[in-house]
């Protein structure tokens, strides 16, 4: 395997070497020459200015590295993997270089609002138990069309959603860097994709004292384009997400196989249930999850039951002709 060290290059002498910055912004990218300068400018144009910006080019074959180096600002440092190492390993390398009290992640092709750091730090500094803070965001297409994505705000609501999706927008999360360093938290390099989701689930299970939060404001703009893993590898991403969810299933005392993986995807995906057998299995699976959590109390029972009920109801509404025989079970659901 190629050496991760590659080539380290400082974009300019950084005054923060003489004093610790409050925040370390960090972003890794590969072949994002069209977007990376805009991403960097949005990070540099913050209402909080006590930060360093660490960029990493992961073996790009285009001009990404040159564009990164062309952004002249004393807060910028540019690192380079001479050959691609993958996103998890690249982010771990960046985090090992972060010197700030807080670590603010960005994707190298997205955009953040000028108030992002200010508003996230307000929450984190007022609530020291918060280890990860995100925000609402807008997902937009190359055409400029976009949609607002709102996420749960408080820690218990975020945790209750974890079994179904990543309830925090990875391009716009800020970590408590001191806490992550002390606990030795890194991204799993076994995860080709869904690495953020796996990270959230692992923290939830292994470090229950750590709280999550999302700022009730739109502070990020997520770019959708064909080069993204999340677009090009949707099936693979679902498989990795299910692998991450297995940690929770095991803690709940349930062990789903491939068939139950399909049922679980119907609870968080938008595809209709296609057969009567699958509909029956889906309802059984939802009841199993509810009963398992009632016993283990891994999630807040009230929040989890309401969320599970809503997702089951939505799945049944997508296939009403198959759901009819099971409506009585939904009506008896105490939510």
C-alpha cells in the first residue's frame, strides 16, 4: 500500500504555529478542481477568524492540488497524498494534524455559510457535553435547483434517528477536538463509504456520555454531482450503512440477515414494498425493534416508538394494497 505520508506542503507561513487556534477547519478532496476554491473561500470567510484551514489533496489527477495551493491565506496549509488513500484515511491524517480546540469538517466541494463556526461554537461552548454539532443544509444540483434538509436538533432526537439514517450532515459537522483526541476517536478505514454514519453509531454506543446537537439554522450548502460516492455508489453505500447498523442490532439483541436488511431499508428508504410477504415481514421487523428497545432502552422509548411508527406508517402508505391486512396492528400501536 502506498505510504500515506506522501508530500506535505505548507501553503504559506501560518502564524497559528506560535499559538493554538480555536478551530481547525479540515477538508480532503480528490479531483474537485472545479469546486475546491469556492469551498475554501467559504471556510475562510467566517465571522470567527481564530482558525487554521487544513486541506488535503488525495492523489488527484486533475488540478485540485494546484488550486488548493493557489489560495493565498496565512491560515491555509495544504497536504498531499501522492496516490489516492481514500477518504477515511485522508481524514484521519488531517485530524492528526489539527491543533485547534474544535475540529470543523468540510467536504472539499461544498459551501458553508459565514456564520457556521460562530453558531456551532455558541452551542458547543455553552454545552461542554456536546461532542458533535451539525446544522440544517441545502442540497443543490448543478442546475442550481435545491431543497432544504432539516435535521433533528437535540441529542435524544438525533440518537433516536441513528438506527435509520445519519441525522447529521457530515460536510458541516464540528467536533470537540480535545474530546476526540482524549478518546482516540478516528474514522474507520474499513468503511469505503457511510464512514460518517459508522462514526456516529460507534460514538453513540461506546461513548454514551457524549451529546449530539444540530444548530437550528441553515449553515451549509451540499453540492450534488456525479463524481460523489453518495451518487455513484448508492447500492454500496446502503450495504456499508447496514454494516454500521449491525453494531446497534447486536446491542439490541437482534441479528438481521439479508432478508431483514431489505425490511429495514423499507423503514428508511422510499421504495415501495412489492410483495405481501415483504409487507408482513416489515411489520414483524418493526415490532421486533420496538420490543427490543423496550427491553434494552438503548433509545428514548417515546421518541423511538413515535419515529418507528411514523416510518412504518409511511412504508405502508406507499403500498396500500399490501398494507390493508396489517392495519389493525398499526392501530393497536401505542405511540
